[in-house]
């Protein structure tokens, strides 16, 4: 879910040898967010890791992995009063939802704090569109946007270079739409708050339109303006080596056909896509809280006692034991 091109990646982008690889990677985590099916698939494949990231924060999801079980439980017990906002000894759905949202926003804020100095060339505290494009894609793409060439046309045509150039230009256009939506005062400069929304639009309701547009672009492989079942499930459709993946694939196909494709025409329109992903993005913290409670609520009273959380510590945090189990599962 990381939007920002790091300095190291930006340096690689300047290498001709890396251009072809960039075209392959550009829809991945370094530049553009994973789409919501990817997110659901990642939860299916690495449920414990995703749950730990939700409860502890994306950059702290593995903090407990090197602890022995007793140390992991003790540190988790010390954390619970912070989650239990009213201090009544139980953690209810709202408290857990708010805690998860707090961890998400803490990560998002730190990510923006780390990214801003690299984009803010003149160090005036805001990121202009010119600064962003120059730092991320290269100054020549400002000229392209203005309808000018970059003055380097030597009359030779290289199909690969043309394809790379078109890819870059397409992402400049895409990022400009995101930039303009994040720029709430329309001055083509992003304050820290606006820059944060630009980097992580899925966490801000006013950025919903760009989340929908980018998800459609990422999933609509043949660019016909709608998402087929095959585009929806992606490469998982041809991967039948794992029974768990087969089960996931069947559930997703059923969900597509019975729930998401409202008019049952075999495709998701933009409106159907919006009806699915906007509530899912907004309600992620709630859905994750409900998921964690379902897994750890032994007496089924709808809330988590401290004892229930500790007894199900592996749901919320890692330890040497749970990390060993994860590694063993991956090797098998």
C-alpha cells in the first residue's frame, strides 16, 4: 500500500536497463497501491501477518517475532490498557476499531513525514506539482505535459523507448489527477496534510474518486471500462497448485457473481466497483476489528477480556513460536 517512489528506486529509474523492469513493477507496492482484491488475497495468504500489522501498525507488525512466548504475552498485556479506552477491562468493537485506525494513521503520517523532505526541493514545507514530477519522473515530463518536447529528438525511433515514455507519461497524468484531488485549496501545492492524502488516498474519504479510478485502471486489463471475472481474480485463476487458493478462488468467484455484479452481466461497472471498494476501504478498521473479535472471543459475548486476548495472543502479535510456525508453513 506504499505510494511513494523511494530515492533508491528513483535513481534506478534513471537507468535505461531498469526501464523495462519498471514497466513491470509500476503497478506494485513501490509506486501504486495494491488493489482491493490483492489486499484480500494477501489477507488470505498471510492472515497472521496482516492481523499483526492491523493491531500493531504496518511498521511494527513483526516487533514481537523474536520474543519468546512469555515475553510476547507480557508485552501484549502491557499494551491492552491503551486499547481499552474506557478502562472497563473489556475491549469492545468500537475500541478495537479505533485502535486499528490509529495504527493505520500513525503509519500513514510517518510515511508522509519521511517522504516530504525528498519531494520538497526548496524546503518551503509544501510540495508543488513541478517538484513532484521533476523528482519522481524527470523534468522532461513537465515539458511533455505542456505539449512540448524535451529537445532531445535525434530523429531515431526506438519502439522500446517509445513504450517506456508512454508509460511514464500515463503515470504522470494519473498522478496529476490524484494530486489535484488532494490539493483542496487548488493552488497546485500540497501541504503536509494534502501530501499525506496524496500518498495514501484510501485513508481519506474525499479521495474516493481517485481510488475508484485507479483501481479500475489497474484491474481493467483490456481497457474496456469494466472488469470481467477473469480480470477480477487475475493470475490466481491459473494457479491450481494449492487447495487453499482454490477455495479462495471459488469464494471470490461466487462473491463476484452473487454480490458485486449487481446487474449480473458478467462485469463490474465503475458504479458497481465503487459500491464495493469505497465501503471496504472506509470500513477496513471495523471489519478487521470484527475479524479479530470473532477469532478471540471465547465466550461469544461480543467483547474481548484481557484474558481472552492473552490466551489468543498469536492472533494479535507474533512470537518465536508463531514466527517459526509461519516460516515452517511457508517452507512446506
